[in-house]
């Protein structure tokens, strides 16, 4: 079976540290969630899975007209790993790699999604983590067979630790892999970076 990548965008969080739905905050004039999906599609991942939770209807509206598969995490108290499990179940059975993307990293370049996905085509057994100037960032691509360990362990970090010999780092010229927006201060810094 030829390697094939499915993207799962995690957008179900309650944004408790931000105090408002970060998925819907404007970045470059668009809701962050839309910017993420458009970047994925521009990077060759044309039909990503988007895992929604709180503010589901508004998020769906923000993605109107885009080709996506919605999956729903109805438990607002669940952790990121549960959203990964839900997204994994929605992935096509032919997908050999799962690219786990975070909605609070809206400045990841389309070229990064493309390069990480291409790396999977050449190293389908590896966990691929992008690196910018020596710092690891997001998204992370997991071989599906390894990510399925998430059903038995608590976090993606556990999956990575259990398979340390399978991890490879991909050096990229994309600071966006590091720029998150968990807090109001993070968001202000990210906006300043975009507008400078």
C-alpha cells in the first residue's frame, strides 16, 4: 500500500486560558480555524478532518465552502488525546500517516504541511517532528500504526516516548511551527508578528 497522509486539525478545546474561542479569533483577517484549513489545503492536504467541540456551529460557519470532514468531541473536559482518537477514527482506512495539527498554530506555512507529508512518503515508519532553529514545533506526523497506540496510552507525548527510536526531526524555515496562541499574551505577540 502506497503511503498516504490524512490531516487531523484539533479545534475542540474550550480555550480556558485564552478566555474566548481561539479557533474564531481573527488572524490575517480570517478566523484562525479557517486560516489553518486553507494552509493545509494549499499544502496538498485537500480534505482535512476537523475535530470540533465548543462553539461548533460557529466553527462550521467559519469553514463554509471548504472541503473538510467534521468530527465532534462532545466532552468539554476531555484532553487533546481524546480529540486525536476521535479524529483518527474519522480518517480514511487507506491513510498510513496522520498529521496532527493544532488550531492554535495558525501561522504554519503551507510548505511545511507539504514537506512533512512528503517526508512520510519516504519514511513511512517514522514519527516526523518539524524543527525551527533547533526547537521542535507542530504539526507532528505519526505513522497510523503508531498513533493507534493513543487508544492505550494517555497522550501523544507517551506515543512519542514509547517510540523514541522512530522519531526524526525535519529542519524547516518556518517560525510558524512555534507560534501558538494559548493565552491573550500569545495572541498579541502573534498578531504583532503578522502585522509587522
